[in-house]
């Protein structure tokens, strides 16, 4: 696969031009954003968009986020922004906030999964912005991982996920070093009477509410996969390692006892340790899960972070990576349950 290194702060304009040409010719560009790496295609190119779904193995019912350079370009996909959207754009763009708004006719069905709304954001990354500018129009970019798997925060992660699925003669991977934020954008739906949080992410709910007032949200909302079309992006099996993982809502001593009991039963289990401070945990979350997964253990155990700020986004990803499995004690019943899970 062709990988081109590019400075994350002051990207070489020639690299952006090259990436813009790749997009113009129907190719895909894996590019850095401040959140995670994305797999970009021109919104105007239906065939390239279809390849994004094919390469990721993503169901056609799960719509893509459109990435634009600024509010003006956003208007090409959503028309005039309502007041609430303009206020949010002023506060948080460029940045990790995605707005769901009614779409214009310029947005093809493949991007929105046929729905009446489109998700749009201005990424806060010089490389992403330069590439979109050179593409001459909006680009759609999901995270550059296989569907349901751990999102990539480095170009090496992108290659581990997609190298064998990309076309070296048409596509390009840009390497600008690690994504600094480490969790995806916050997705907020502005199409209803009240704003609604669809995915916690890089902009904290508290900060959204400081601008918008109350934002509807559901703790640990999970929809059956069959219901994806009416609730895009809320699949439970997301961000998941291949090693079974459980979320332990218990103190350290209980978790250590649990892991020891599992070892006594012959399981190679370990805890996944993240910094307690969410601002420090988010940037290493996905790399830490990837490394733990690569050890080929029988079971991974992780504890949630305090829920404020980025903690909400990190905990959401951990809950989904755990497929919603939670343990709260180290009882014999819990140990039995986890032994069965690891052996299944
Ligand atoms: O930080 C991010 O948002 C990254 C970077 C690359 O920008 N992108 C990303 O894309 O996370 P993806 O495709 O992995 O996640 C997009 C989420 C999905 O949960 C999708 O269902 C939801 O946004 N989404 C997209 N369009 C939507 C729409 N019209 N209505 C509701 N949800 C939508
Ligand atoms: Mg994703």
C-alpha cells in the first residue's frame, strides 16, 4: 500500500494536492483527523463511496459523516444552518463535533443510507483540511477500520485493518503520526424539537449543554442491530477487540481478586489499564485495546473512568467493546460466567 508521511502541523502542499487528485480520480484516502484516522471518498463520487462501505465491510444502513472545510461548505450539504447549529459551529468547529441536520439534494443516498438527514463536521486537523480543500468539495469519511472493530489512531493501525482491502494502484494512506484526541467526534442530532446526543465523543456533553441548554441523552443506549436504519451508529458491537472483554464496575481490589480467580481456573486474563484522567486516557484508549488484543489472552477486564468530560466517550467505547457485558463482583457465579464466556 502507498503510505505518504506528512507533517501534522504544516503539511506539504504537494501531498495535499496528490491526495486531492486521488479523491478526484475515484480513489480512497486514509487520512488523519484530530479524533481518529478516517477513510475518505469524494461525496460527489458514488462509486468511490460504495467502495468505502465494501472496504470496511460496513452495512449500507449505517450512514457516513461528511467532512467539510468550513460553515460555507457545510451549507452545500445542509443548506442554511439553523441558529442552534450556527452557535455550535461557532464554538466547536473546527473540532470533534458532528451535527445531524436535514440534507440537501446535493448529498447522495449512499452517504445518508437513504435517510432525510446528513451528518457533517469540520475536522480540526491541518492535513484533513488541506486534503478536503484540494478535493474541491466535501468528503465522506468513516473511521478507517473494519466494521465493528477498534478505530485507528495511527497509520499503522489503518494498515493493520485495511491494507489487504485497499487498492495500491488507486488509494493512498497518509501518515501524520498519532491522532491526538483519540476518540471520535460527538454526534448531536439537531433535527428534532430538542437536541439529542447520538454518540458521546470529543466535545463533552457538559460543553454542548453550556451552548445549547439541555441535550437529550440516554445512558448506555443500545439498539438491536436490526434496528440500525432508525438508529444509526448505536450498534452494541462496536470498537471491539477479538478477545472477549468485560467491563468491571468494581474497586481495584475486587478486580484483582477476580483476575486471580480466573487464573486459578486456567484462564489467561488480564486487566486493561488506562490513566484515570479521561483527557489522558482517550488518546491511548484504542492503541491500548489493540495491544491487549494482540496478546491473544482469553479475557480482558477493564474498569470505567469517572464519567465527566471525555470520560463519557471513553466509557461508551468500553461498554460497546465489552458488548454490554458488565461484572460488579468477584463471586463464584461471576467467575463461572466469565469462564463460560472465555471458553465459548
Ligand atoms: O471523529 C469522527 O467522527 C471520525 C473521523 C474520521 O471524522 N469519523 C467517524 O465516522 O467516527 P464513523 O462512520 O465511524 O461514525 C459515524 C457515526 C456512525 O455512528 C453513524 O451511524 C453516525 O455517525 N451517523 C452518520 N450519519 C448519520 C445521520 N444522518 N444520522 C444519525 N447518525 C449518523
Ligand atoms: Mg467508526
